[in-house]
C-alpha cells in the first residue's frame, strides 16, 4: 500500500498530495454536502491538516464560506471541489474530496453520516456503519 495519495481537480490547475492513513473515509448525506457537490452525497477522506499538501494551484484555489464554521475550497477555473474544513468540530482536520483522488489506491468508505437527511431516492449501502450526530 502506498504511503500517500495524490489528487487533482478536473482541469488540472489544482493538484495535491496527502499522507496516509486518513482518520476516516466517509460519505456525508447532509443537505449542505448535497447542495455543495450537486451529487447525491459527498465522499470525504478526513485527515489531519498537516497530512495534506497543496502541490499546485494555491493562486487558483477559491474558498467559499458555506456557514460560519464550514468552508469549502474549490478550483476557480473548473469548479471542482478540493476540500472542506469544519472549524467548529474538527478545526485541525481537512476533508479531502475522495472523487478527486488520481492515484490508484483502495480507500474504502468506513462510515456514512447524516443519513437521516439522505436523498429520498437513494438506497443506502447497509454494509457501511451509519452515524447521525
Ligand atoms: Zn480545476
Ligand atoms: Zn455533509
């Protein structure tokens, strides 16, 4: 198993690397994640902030303050979500968008959260533990 992973946005302006292991790999079904991603849910690799390194695109990365305590970083050119930070609950952690990982590595989702808010049409994978804070 590689000791690190890399990822990029769609247009390639933003590239990052991250050291493994992550703290947790989760799918979040909350309304905010659904709205921010435009997808049924968001898939995040959660790690300590210092495990994550932006390799390219610091000038292109934009930040959207979604709530007082929650911000999302994205590529201002192609719009790809890069990461999120939850300053309220996990200020020293970063949520990295799992879908942008470009290296070949198996990072199974080990938790699904806010499933009470999940999209009506979505059928949950019952093999993955659920947590509703
Ligand atoms: Zn981009
Ligand atoms: Zn969420």
